[in-house]
C-alpha cells in the first residue's frame, strides 16, 4: 500500500478515482479460514487435560462418601483431595525432558497410561493408604498431561489462531470438571461402598480412549526439527499452516532457533546437542539472558497467581461452601456443583473465541478484575452468614453466596484460566520451551496443592469468609503483576517472543496502537503474520 497515491489522483482532478483508490487501499484483508488439520491436532492433544478436570470434579463429591466409608477426618480429606497436585509435580518436572527425548506425542500417550493405572488403583482401594497410592500414580499422569498438551498445541498452531487453539487444554479441564460433577450425581444413589469407587474408577475410561486417538495425530514440527528431521517437519507444517508460504517461513524460523542453516534443504540433518534438550537448565536457571529471565518470571508468576487466587478451593470444596451458604441436602449440593461446572465450561468456550480477537492482556486484566469483585462479595456474604443468629436464615445472603461462586468461576474461566496455559506455552524460546513450560506447570501444581490441602484448616482458623478475603487480596496483587510485567503476545510468532520481552515497558504499552508515519497501525505492521512476511 502506498499512502501517497490517493493524494496524487486528487491533485490531478479525478476525485472519484481518488476515493475508490482510498477505499481499495484501506479495505481490510480477507480473513483466513481456520486450519482444520491444526484444529484436529489441538483437540486431540488437549483432550488429555480432561484427566485433571475429571479428577478434581469427581473428588469434590466422592470425598463426602469416602469420609463416611473409611471413617477419616477433615485433615485426611484435605490430603486426599489436594495432594494429587503435589504428586503431579513429579510428572510435570519429568515431562519436559521426556518430551524432548521421545517426543510430544508419545509423552501424551504415557500420561494416559499412567493415569489409567491410577484410576484403577483408586477404584479398587481397600483402605486410606491404598487410596493415597492410587492418587500418587494418577498425579504423575496428570503432571505429564498438563505440561505436554499446551506445548504441543502451541507448536503445531499457526500464529493466526494460536490463542484459540492453545486455550483448548483449559476448555477440556473445565469439561472434565463438569464430567466429574455429573459422575458424582449419577453414582450417588449406589450403595456407600460402591458409589465412590465408580466415581473414581470411571476416570480410566477417557484415558484409554485418549491414549488410542492420540496415535492419529502427527508429531510436533518443532520437535522434529530439534531431532534434525526436516522433511517430516516440512510435511507437518504444510498441513498445519494457513498457506505454503507461511509454512516455509515457520520452518525457516524454527531452523534458525535450532541452529540449523536457513539454506539447508536436507530431509535429515545432524543437530546440536543443545537442541536435543541438553544444557537447557543451565541456560534457563543459572546463566539466563535478561529476556529469558523475564520470560521465566512471567511464566512462573502467571501460573502461581492462577492457583493462589483460590480456584481449586472453590472447585474441590464447593459442596462445603454451598453447605455454609445454607444448602443442606446432599442431592442439592451435588446439583449446585453441576451448575459450577456448567458455568466454567460455558465461559471457557466464550474465552476461546475472544483470545485472538481481543488479545491476551486486556482479557486477562478484565478477568482478574471480575474475580476480585466476586471474591470480595462472596467473602462478605459468607461472613454475614457466619455472624448471623443460628436460628435465623438469611435467604438473600445465601443466594448472593451461590451467585458469586458462579460469577467467580465464570470470570476465572473467561481469562485467567485459559490465558495462563496459552501464555506460558508460547513465550519461551524453542530451545527452552519444554523445560520452561514444565517449570510453570510445576509451580501451578505446587500452588494448587498447597491451597487445596490447607483450605479446610485455613477456613477453621480464619473462617470461610476470611479465607476468601485472603484470596481476594492475592487476586488484587496478581492484577498489578500482570499489568506491569506481561506484554501482549497476540499476533506474534513463537520465535519473536524473546525479543518482545526484552523491549516491553508497561508505561509505553498504551501507545502501541498509535498510527505510524505512513498511516498504518504500528501494532499490526509489527504483528506476527506481516512481520514474518517481511523477514
């Protein structure tokens, strides 16, 4: 586009041609169709996140029956419900090196196999120790799945729809939570010794199905390049890119990141040891560049605040929260948890369509703002109920408590939930992505484990309302962190992220969409697709 052409036509006395030319020049580009093959790959990989969602959802209801059957106390229930997140640290820490060694696809299959074994062990548990061992095995599988699914999806996605596709893991986590809640209600009518076993053991079914269907998807093109398999990577990129030109440019960027000469056209080449995952921890932790250090802090921070705001406490202990709000019937409590799962699932679906339109940063900040408002209102209403006369029921406060639980999970799901996975999977350089993402997941699971294993004790110490006031304070701190530290990544290629973080300054971010000297939009011209086209 040449901005001077309309002016020249106007001067020459042909104003109609000038107007037509101006309209032609400023006509928005045609929207590319979504790549169906990349969409299918993202769906298959992200479906492994169902495993975590199902386990979290089903345990919230199963714990009520396990407590009665095994005669255990609240502390043991806390450990049973929350330690799977601690156990998943083993899987998430190992998954980075494993996925660099055997590939992203086979790591997903390994995650499904491990979770299958854990679900079977939990279903046949005869005592508390046996049940905890089953949770340990399932937790390792969850850790593997949580780390590798977002990484694979980010690496296979074209930049035009990467936000949409990499939000899928969170979509399926929410779908799994809803399935777990439905399973609770479906099996709640069975005898006490059977109901909770079916609830937990049914987790083996999706793991078998997922382990089989994952075989149909290709390996990540970036992992293939890391192994020197350029021919295989080229074929995958041709299928998962919006055009052949984009596929070629993506391959050039990946080869550069892997240390392979741009003009190399061989199908198989020898790659540096670093590209196979060796020496990564030293570069990531001990001698990072300023931009890598900033990327690492951003990934760890977003995962920490995602869980420290209390989402797993709400999901795991929603029956307890609803009981505190005045719902006493077990059936009604389980039905209310189904409403929580439904709200989470609906709003995460909304978020998937907004990520590539609105951008990560404004959606995240809006989401956290809504979470803070919901947590403060929930904490206030629960505190009023707690200080109310025991014989007097405050219907308005109970209704407000239930409504704000739903608004909290909704605002979480529309931003904070999916963006943590999207953001951390796309910001690391290629050579550091697997291990860097595994560190973010490890922090996520550790924080979730601490919150979920201490919520009941915390509530007893400072009241349920006090616990949610604490979560509201943490969520407020997270808003400040995101505002000052996280740049917008929408439209950027994965290979541009390191440079983006080295230059980001929140004071200048408000000027990024300033019109440039030639009449274009600076953000658009520096975005992923056009930037690649100028490479």
